[in-house]
C-alpha cells in the first residue's frame, strides 16, 4: 500500500473529532471539557504530548495536596492486634536466636513490611509514621516479655532485673549451638529445663512440650525468622 492509499483510508480529523465529541457527550463531560478535547485533537502531535504531560503533573500535584491534607498516621487497633499476635509468635518461634534487642524487633518489622495489613503505601519511607509502628512493636515485645518470665531459676538468679533477658539469650544461644539448630534437639532441651523447673518449684498444671509441626500461622513466622522469606 502506498502512502497515498494509506492516507486515503485513514479517518479524517473531522471524523475523529465528531466521534470523540459524541463519546464525550455520552460520558457527560462538561461543555468546557469538550472544548478542551476538540482543541487537543486539532493540535500538533508535539502539542498533544505537552498537554498530556501538563495533565499528569496537575494530577500529581492534586494527589500530593490530598496526602498533605490527610490526618497524621496513627497505629490502628487492628494493626496493634496483629503486632501483638505476631510478636508472640516470634518469641515462641523455635528459629529465634535472641529474645531481647533488635533481633525480635526486626523480625516483626519484616513481617509487617511483607504482609502490610492496613498500612498506607510506602509508609516505611515516612520516618515519623514508621517510628510510631516501631514504638508499638517495642511496646508489644516489652509487654509479652514481662508475661513470659517463667524460667524461674534464671529469674531468681537475676532478681527480676534487666539481666533476666540477657541470661535467657545466653542460654538460648548455648542450646542452639549444642543442638546444631535441630528443632527436635531444641525441644528436648526445653523439656529438660521444664522438668528441672518443676522438680524445684512444682507445677500447677501437668503439661509437656511436644515435638509437633507448627500450624500455618506459626510456619509463616518461622520462615521470616529463619530468613527463608525475604520482606517485600
């Protein structure tokens, strides 16, 4: 097909304009918007590209204005619940290497970054808002650690002071090295600790630590803690 033949088959600008204006009317565009459409169609290719860029920049400005007018981010009750649940799962994970410090804290932040929950997009880059989440994570871990001080010999040795979790982390590291990270051997070690604890202090309930497979929720947490899942 020659350029002349192709040009003959191409719709004329008047036909395109008429069809576009009919479509604009069906979409209920305002009169001034239809005028803008007609002027756009009659413009040069370079002029149309420039107008498209102007429109995109205008939309970007409006989005930025909307975001700046939004109220400051607050940690929702739903997110607090998720943080508490995942914090407990992290502390109970057989893969965890320390109960205190940045290790459990960072595991929970990685889980939040991966599963998002009700978080706004790119909140990690909003320092003030992300600090609120980090503060909530620290609070949840502190509350949980205060509730699970159940290894009474260690608690007695350190008089309930901050040294408690330092000693717990030291013993956990020793158990992991001795067990060569075997889940079965770690479970047996904790069973031995529980048995010795009961013999010395007694027990209100008869229970044992079983070597069982984690459920789906705990498995997701274990995968993040062990580094098998990279945060998105």
